[in-house]
C-alpha cells in the first residue's frame, strides 16, 4: 500500500533531512501548524504526521488540539519531536493522541526504524478494520437471507405493548408470522400467540428471564389476521452481550404447519394401520440400530411367526430378536444392514430364525432406515415374513437343477458353474477333468430293459463315490457318463494312477456284464479354462477316443493337440458343407463316376457316383471324412439331395448319348433314409427330372441294420417296388448277419475291396471270396467286386461267376 507522511517543522533543514531519510514513502512538509491543517484538508489520506512541538504561529500542541476539535483524520497517527527538557509537553502530547515521541537531536536511523514499526502497526490496524467490516457484511447477509425467522430483542419484557429500545427481525420472520415489524412492536407477541400455547410459552420465558434456563424450544401456534393460525417451532435463547440492557434474547422460528398437517393425517390413519398390522402374515417392527436389534414396536403377528408374544421382545424383556436369528446369519445380516444404510437404500434379505418350539423357519425381511436431520440412523422399520414354504420349493428346484435325479450326483450344469467360478480364481494349483464314458451300457437296455441299466448305473455311481475326496469331486454329466473334477495334483502320472484305480473299481462292477468304456482326461490351463463348453466337449472327444483303444476294456486317453487339430478340421469341414448348402461355394461339391464293368459282356454296365469336396483351404476332402460329419450335424439331408440331383443329371446326359440302360449307383445315409419324407422327395425328383427308376441303384452299408432293422428293410421294400435296385456296400466287413441275408429287400451284394486284395496274397483255394459269391448267387443276389486293379483278380472273378 502507498504510505503518505506529513512532516511539520519550522526548520527547513530538519524537514529536508527527515524527508530524505523517508524517501521510500510519499512525504509532504509543512512549516507550522496552520500550513499543516491546510495540507490535511487537501489530503485526507495522510497516514502519519511527524510534529515538532516548538513552532511559531501555531505550535505542535495547538495543532493537536485543532486536529481533535475538527474530528479530521481520526486514524492519523502522530509522532512528536521533543528535547530532554520537555517531558511535560511529551505527556500533554500523548494525552492529545500522540502515539510516540522522538527526542532531539534526531538519530535518523532510529527515526527510520520507529517510523517503519509504526507503519507496520498501522497496516495491521487497517487489515483488522477491513476484517471487522467484512464480518459485519457477512452477518447482515446471513441475517437477511436466512431461511428461518430470526428476531433479536434487547428489551426486558418485549411481550407488552410499548416501543422496544432495540428490536430487530429478518424478512423471513415477518413472512412466517404474516406481520410487519411495526405491528409486532405495537401489539407484542403475547396477543398473536394461541391461548392454548401462551401459558407454556410464558412459563419458559419467565425462567429464561430469571436465568433459571438459558434456552427453550417448543411447537406453538400464531394467530393470523383472518383468525386462522399457523404452527411454528421456536427456539429462544439468552444473549449475553456486553451492554447495559437488562435482558437480551434471540428467537428462531420455523414454519411447521405442513408437518403438523401430516402428523394429523398420520394420527387419523393410525387405526387403519393398526388393523392392517394385526392381520399381516408376519410381524411388523421398529427397532434400534444395535447388535441386539432392540425392538421398540412389534406387531401381533410376532406370535404366529416366532412363538413369542410381542411384549417378550420389546426392549429385550425376555429375549432379543438377535437371539431368534440362527447364529450363522447374524454377522451377515448386520453387514448387509451396514451396506444398505450407508447408501440409504431399501433393505431386503433372507435368513433363518429359531422359533420358541425349536423349529427353523426361513424369513424375508424388508425394511429401511429412519434418519434424523443430521442423517444419522434413529431406528429401523420393516416387516418380516415367513417364506419357509417358498424356500422349500426353491431348494427342491435347485436340487433338481443341480443334481442327477437317479444317482443323486451333481450334474453337468453344476460342474459348468463350478468350473466357471474356479476359472476366475488365480492359482498355481493344477486342475483336470476326467470323463468315464460308459455309453456301451446302452446296449444292455435292448436286452434287459431301461430299469436294469439304470440300476447298474446307480451301482457304478456308488462305487465311483469311494474315490470322492476333498480334492476330487464326482459328477454325472450325461447319460451313462461320469466326470471327476480333480484339483491340486502333482503331474500326469498321478492322474494316470488315479484312472487305474477307477478302472479297477469299474471292472469289479461291470465284469459280469462284459461292458467296457473309455476314460478321457483334459488338463485345465490358461488357454481352455474360460471356454467351459469347449473344454467339456474336448473331454467327451477324449473319452470317445479311449473307447476305440481295442486292446483295453477301459482305455485311458489324454486330450491332446492332435485331437484339437482334428476338431478344427472337423469345424472347417462343417463350414465348407454349410457354404455349399448356402450356395456360397456350390462348385466345391462334385461327383466322380467309377465304372461298373460286366465281365460277361465286356461292357460298362453302370457307374457309382462318388461325392468329393474341393476346398480352397483344405484341398480335396473324401467322403470317408465329410459324410460322417454331415450325418452327425444332419447336414447330410440337404447335401444328399444335391448329390442325388447331380447323379440324376449324369443319368440324363448318358440318356442323351444313347446309353438309356446304364445304371448309376448312389450312396444313401441312414439319416436320409429314415426320414418320413425320404421316399416322397425321391419320387418327386425322379418325376421332375424324368429318370427311369430302373436305372437307379441305391447303396447302403451293412451297419444300417445294426438298429431299426425292420423299419429300414420295410423302406427298402418300398424302394424296390418303385423299380429301383438296392445294393449292400462293403459286404463282409460290418453287420453281415447271414441268417437274415435272405430276408433283406436287396438286389446286389458289393464285396469289399479287402476281399479283392486277398486274392493277390492267397492261393485260389484259400480265398473265401468265391464262397461269398456262391452264397450271394444262391440267395438270388447279383455280386459286384470292388477295387479290381489286376489281371489275376479279373480272372478269379470270371472263374467264380462274379
């Protein structure tokens, strides 16, 4: 800040010396008191005056007296210059308001230091005055804008009708009361107070006057101009001010008319509420927020729910509600309330209680916290309902959902959820799943019936449960399929040793049934732990592979990368077939036609249509690979239709070239044949494409007859009746039931290439191929030998009438 100093001295030399020493400040000079008064009139912002008492015209003391009389520059700080003989004048100057004196001769450095000190004090004074001013502004703003009514009175008895020496109130006070300050001063608050509340107010006010109490609060009514009244909550307190007033007090007032109206409505509905609570199927409560859940109110439904009367629980007279809660739920219930109350949310929780009769009941508690104005929990309120029946139903549903009904073991769904949960846990412990595939048991159902095999499965489950330990859990994941989930094992050798124990157990149970199985193992790692569906699929694949280990009754097989490659290739083939059927790559599917040669006429009598798929990604895919995949996915139905249509197109091209008696053989899958609409669709294609049924040979494999023998044979009969020929492909390597061969509705036996190749390795008399040809002829069937590539084979076939 800029400091301005006035030097008053009749010595020009002294004025100049002092001015030079104080060059850091804005310095003015005067030669006597008269000139100094003029300068002060012109400069009202002078902060300090340095004054010599001995001057002509108007000396220093006269100047100080004039300055006090004019009441100018109240905050001007003056320092006087004196000598040692002027102590009386020093005292007189100090009485006239001087703050300090400096004796001559003047030490300029000392003068400068003392001036700096006084200016610092002056700056502090200014800051303090500014702070007081700001506080005054703040108080006035709060007082005027406060959302509650405030009145301050310094009168001893403001309730009587007379002018208050000091009485102030804010706009909100006038608004709430509905009267002006002038009206209140004229009539006093006694006359506008409701008669029923005035006596209580006066009683408290009297105690406040006598000092018996320091404050009081109450709800009271004030009368409006129209005779109606409003409810207000008032707080009156003493004001201990340093003043001559006999009595000081402040009053705060808040309009609570709306609250009182609500309270009245609640009181009127109390009876209805009581009726409702008495018929509630449970208990309603209000309790303290403490560890005992100390009840303040409990409805009559308490007895039906707990076996205790309400009065037994209120204030923990006989027992607390916490005593009723089953011990295992007490801590979790408390923590749940803590979380809910922290966010001021509704509460909902299920737990068990113990009744007076010792019965355990499931209850549902729904409630909420009751908070005071500071947001603190005052109490809890809610209802507690009996949900034991619902819980029993839920438990039954959950049990049925998670368990196999017949064996009582956890099922696949439960295993999936368990694997998914464990996948989220970071651990270095090894985990693996082992599948026991007993699908061969299904064949026993055909002989002994369903219940027999189910009882056998139950015995297997009971025997496998002997291996159920803490780190090894057993599941029934599929029909005739079990799984062990093993944790914290050391290495693969430990898994193999475990599987050997399982095999010994299974052999003891299934040896008499002559049934084997496959055991697949999948180790869980970071790559497969999150895809549970694929993991269990891999497990089943490994167990299927184990089934095909022919030298073992119970094979054991780990899922490995080779199987994964096979799986990926299988998926790629599925996609390739799907793209063909979606007309995305229709030319990927094509047919090659293998000639069928008639030895007797030395002519080609027909062709076998051989399907191929040429893939940009996989190259040439043979039917031995893609047909089983198409059958498994049911894509064979649409794919087979395309193959038939292309074979028929070839027949029509032959017919155009004059070969209208040449046959085409088409391989048919059992999946196609057993469809209800197979024959109708085939006949429709024959008619549309104008094909002679006599030129069509449908080839089936022997394995078709391993199941549904009568149904398939009946279908074959219908096809023969339509004029088509039926051939059994790869005869001698599959089903080959000679006892039923005569009953089959077939025309042709196709001898598998295995027997044709044997001709090259054996003497003619050692080969049984001739016997097969002879037997087929005796049954009235034509015989076709597959895979003839050498002259010796042709000659053998000619000699035996093939």
